[in-house]
């Protein structure tokens, strides 16, 4: 028994995946292809994708918003778990990375329901708001440049319906957030963001020690 979250060494991490991971073959293939990239550390963990897909099913997501798509693993994991009526709006700036995402979305038969916007995320989020999509989305996932987190969060909070979820990635930042010796821009940005949402009464909050830290937020109010 323990009154705190346990750490995972490699043996326990392997056991966790062996006993719980149900990874679709396309997700496994995409993860393997992404592992060949220098930016592989931007890929979410497979158990995180599975957890996010479970949350999406639990709240009946029909409209999913993603800020930072990379090679498409998180969007694919969630959309594979949802009915054919569900749609995803994905924001990124890289055609190279999202071309990989689109190949896998096509193979999964999902591309007609995947709406990809290649532009700075803050601009696209503002445009979605101006188009009247406030409260339109059931769930949002933020996994982009860390200094942009406060802006992305505020926009997503407006775009997600009351009772909807916002998930934010990398909020433990490989432990650097708790290391007083680390003072780089990204680490400071995540510390500031963590303090911001801790004190935000508009949301319910849990910071989970999953993968690199995932902050789970529920917009307060009746659905």
C-alpha cells in the first residue's frame, strides 16, 4: 500500500504495457514509424493515447479539438474509439509531420472526418471562435509549444462546452518543473501554466503522473 503515486522503472513500465495496452495495429505501426524521427520524444506514450480514448468514450465525444498534432497518433487513437458521427479538428504548423498523420487517417478510413488546419494555432483558435464555435467541442488536447500554453488554454476553455474536458500534455516536463536548477523558457512556461490552472475556479483539475504528466481539466457548468 502507498499514499503517493509510485515511480515506474523499465520493468514495471513493461509490465504495465503488457497487461493493459490494447493498441490498434495502425497505432502500433504509426508509433514505430515515428520512432525513426529525431523528434520522437514529441510522440505521446501509447498508454496515454489509450487513456485519452477511454475518456473520450466516457463523455461521448462527438467534436474533438487538438492543438499540436505531430504525426497524428493522439488524434488517431481517439477517433478510432469514437462512432462515425465524431469529427476531429487538428491544428499544427508542419506539413511534413501531418502528411504522415494523414496517411494513417486515410488508411483508417477517418480522413473525411479529420479537419486539419496548418497555421499558427492561436490564429486558428481565434478564427474558430469568430466563426461561432464557442462551446462546440466536447474535448480538447493541448500538446504544442509550451510558451503558448496559456493562450491555447484560454481559447480552448471558450471552445469546449461546459462539462467538456481539456487535456494538457507534458505538465511534469520530465521532472524539470520541480528542479529549482532548471530555469529555461519552456520549464518556466509550464510552471507558470501549472500555477495558473491550479488557481482557476472555472475548471475541475487533476494533474496525473501519466507519461510526461497530463493535466485533466473539466470545464465547470452544466453540459
